[in-house]
C-alpha cells in the first residue's frame, strides 16, 4: 500500500493540546507521518513561509501530499473520511448521534473554559508546572466542566461512548489540567482522565514532549 506523504506541523515545544489531538488521531489510524516544528516563540508561524503552508498561521497544520489543512477538529474529521474504517481505526463512534455528540464536545472544549486554560496552561500537562489556586472564574469553569462530564460519562465506563473516540483524548486534556495540578476532581473523573492518559498514542505524544522539556 502506498501512503501519501504526511507532515504534521507542531509547535517546537510539543506543548499544544491541539497538535497532540492530531498526533493521537494519526497514531490511532496507524498512518506513517513526519513531524516538523514551528517556533511560535520567535514568531516563525507569522512569517510568509509558514503562511504558504497554513491558512490560519497556527498549529497544527496537516500536509498530505499537496493538500494542507489547519484546525485540529477539522483535521480529525478529514482523517476519518480520508482513512475510513474498517481499513483504519475509528476516531469517532459508529452511531450517528454519538458521533455528533463527540464533535459537540470537541467544539465546546475549544471555545470555552478559558479560565482553566489560562490558569492551568499546558505547562501543567507536559512540564509538571504549578500555579496559584484557581480564582473565582477558574473555580466556576471547573465546576461547569465537572458537572458536564458527570452527565456525559456513563457509570462504570472508561470511555464516553462505550468505545474510544478522539473526544475522549480531548476531554482528558481539559480534565488533566486540573488533575495533574492537584486540583480536586471527583474520583470517577480523575480515574477517567488517568485512564485516557495511559493510551499508547497519548504516551507516544508525551514521549515527544519529554524530549524537548
């Protein structure tokens, strides 16, 4: 089988949870790909050379032969269509309503919870950093997240939909911003976040991140 040439553009520190999501998706699909680092700190992503690659001038950007695509959730949906089951592993549930719910969760995580993202940045996830206690806005965001996940995650299940999906990884990222910092989570949610963090594709990403830590 001839695979296309696939390149994933990442931040140079491997701290982006959105790059991580695409890296996990590619790894789950079992598709050979290469990584190329972009130095966000120096503004390399704003230069024209990267603008020729990425419409948004952000990471991640996926290059498949001569096709370029940015935005992590769009990339995951493209990969699901481009490399479909049963020949490749699924990224989304089989059931159409569950699949829609997974996409809802992904969109929500990317557009909300700013206080958590600001007060528990990805240095918590990938460098073990510690920060001040959550302020009132952070606590309210955490309470909203916890309430939602308690509704979403069925009792006795380790995945949201009875089978792993990329939404599980994305949700575990948000939960682990709290769990890995030592903030209080209900035990069931902490166990879920820990379980998702042990997935082989996630551990591969963590090994990439540790190389430049």
